[in-house]
């Protein structure tokens, strides 16, 4: 038994050293958001920036969630619960599972992207680029009619609550939440396998959370159904 003690100490020491190898994630934000006002689709582009963290992590996966504005407080409360955000092996239900199970949010799409080799220019006016970190670009497009069908299944959406004038304007407003998981969590399903197996952590070297980024876009949306065609449009506020 005594011969095992030095070996155990060595393993613990090496793990501790590895955990301290990388700088903390000091930036995690969206330097670019572009929203397009289309008639039939909800289209937008975002650039996600992360500075710091393990240098082997060269990809990011982004989820787009839709939820009702009235449920935002409940969603933020669940996101603050460490039981739902701490990394877990196996099939234990975490934040996204609970949000969908409770019908508080619906996952519209998830994409993976590699970090850009060059820091992108994010201002067409000044031609300024991102100062530091790794950036990943994403673009999404959702058909308005299909989007209505998805959001109408949320627990608190009232499809009978609308203002009927020349068109039908639904009262329940919705928002979009962007979720970027850390790459060694159960939600990093599209990240390259070799990176899923490496450790990853979030802001301030939080090595336990599954959340790298979890914040709403700064807009709210409202469905309108056009009387003549029956098609759905979206107003952006």
C-alpha cells in the first residue's frame, strides 16, 4: 500500500498542473449581430468571440432556442441552478433537456463552426476588427410558418390571443436565446471527437459548467398572419 502513495500523489499533481496550464476565458461575447428583415424567413448572422481557455479547442457549437418573453425569468432561474448546469456523464438531464421537457423553450437549430484564422472585421463604418481571441461565424434562417408551428407548442403560447384587424397579430411575443456549450459537455454533439475528449472550461476558469455562453439576442419578435395569403410574417422590436 505504501508503494502506491507516491504514484497517487504524482497523478493528482499532474492533473492540477494541467488545469492551470491555460489562461482564463476573459472574453465571451457577440461582437457582431446582423438581423435581416425578410418577408418569409427570420434570418440573422452572429459572430461569437472567446478569448482564453484551452488552445486546442478550435471549434464552437451554437444552439438557437426560441422561447416566450413571458417565460424569460423562469428560464434564467433554471440556468442558475448548478444541478442543471454541472457537467455530467451519462444521460442525466441538464438545462436543455429540462427546458424542452417543461416546454419553456424549443431548440430550433444547432451548428458547429471552426474558429476563423484571421480576426474578422466587424464594423463596416470604421473597419475595426476584434482585438483578441478566437471568433466563429454563424448564420441561421428559419421559415416563418415553420417557426410559428414550433413556438405554438410552447406551454404558455396562446394561439387564441391575437388582435384581429386587417391581419392577425399574435399577442405572445417571443425571443431567441443563443447557447454555446463547453466542448467537453454532453451538448457539444457536433464538435470534433478529439476536442470533445479534451477538457474545456468557461469564464473565470469554471471547469464544472456546461455553459460557455447562454444569453438572449437583444430583440423580441411578434407573429403576424396576413389575411389574404394566410402566410406568417414577423415584426422585430
